[in-house]
C-alpha cells in the first residue's frame, strides 16, 4: 500500500510539473464577466457560463490571468435558431494599439444556414490574416471543443481535436509573430449585424432575442505571463514548458491529414488566395510552408 501511495504521489507531482498552469473548469476561479453582467451568469457551482445578447447589451468574460504560450480550450454551444447578425467571439489578446491577438469568431446565421468560423492573427496591432470555414456539425445542438495551441514555433486552431489552421513563426525572415506579449483569454457575444452575416445584409431579428451562448470546461495549460522575463522563460526548451517539445513543433502526419480534410471540404476564405484584395502583393508568409 505504501508503494502504491508513493506511486500515486509521484504521478501527481509529474502531472503538475508537466502542466504548470492548469486552470480548472470552475469559471469562478478562472474567469469573470467583464461586461453585460446584469443578464449573464456563471451557473451552478461554476461549471457552466451563460452569455446573453439582447437589445440592451451583449456580454463578455475574460480570464484573470494573461498567458504566453500553451493551450487554451473551451467547450461552447453556440446561439441556436436565427442568430444572424450576432458574433460569438473566443480569443486571446494583449492590450494597446500594438496588441497581439489570436481569434476564433463564430458568425451567426439565418435559421437553417451554417455558421461561419472566422479565424485571424494580429501581430503588433496588424491583422488581415483571415481564414473562414463552415462547420461539419450543428454547433448549437451540443457542446464542442475549440482549442488554440500557441508556442514559439506555431499557432494551431483545433475544433474537436481536428486542426483547421496553422500559422508558423517566420520572425527570422522579417515576418512578425506574437511571442513577446502576454495575452488574456476573452469570450463575448455581441451585435455585429453591420458585417457578420452576408457582409451586413442580414440584420439581427430582435424578436428572436435573447440570444444565448453556453460554455463549459475552460482550461488553460499555459505559461503565466509575469512581465518581460516571461518572454525567455516561457519560450525556453524544458520539461516544464511542454509546449516547446518536438512533439508540438509540427503536426503529425495523421493531424496533417485531418487538417487537409477540413480545409479541402470546409474552408470558404483564405487571405493568401485573395489576390484582388492585396493587388497581387501577397503577404510574405503566404509563400511559406505552414504545415
């Protein structure tokens, strides 16, 4: 029995060391409602979050802590029914005009039409790196996992463990990469009917309000941001910084196959293919291998 107890303790210690900042699924402990609190709520014992949009206000949450590198995941059930004009955003962002940001945005739809998943990256305040996808399931019927994995080598967006996009670090070739600012995790539900659905042609039907998005199991297995010293500490190759291991420097062959399936069948916009937008002067990263 003593040997078994010692083994259990050793495994626990190893787990904590490997996951230096594992945020629990209790929203009370990890996030707070930063606007629209008058009609949004953390439910039960903190296991579930509900964001609401009506004509009076939208709502949003943010993590207590900023992070630099790691994996951030959330289970989300999107607004059902006629959600046209609404946007449910889930993203990481630093602050200020020169902010970094990594986005998931879910663009609402008319009843029966598919949601569009909008992804983007900002570096030093500049975005314009959009890719968009349809989903291969009904995101309003069940909770689905949306994960942003971010390390010194690449950013990967996952949906239910299937990678849909990679943005690699080519900073040594003069292409900016978000690796020097801690980012807070945010999510919000808001009125974006000036652009969200068919470029703003379809407006919100307030007769369908209130609009509700639900969340479970927020987890951030990430490096806590503690100022400039974190730039080197969080990027260091060490057992504690599991995200810097060779395993996470590139997608496995199987994961590349999953991503090819998602992109071949469900990607509807890629800024790297929009030659008209950039007048033929494509962003430098578009000529680089991403995966």
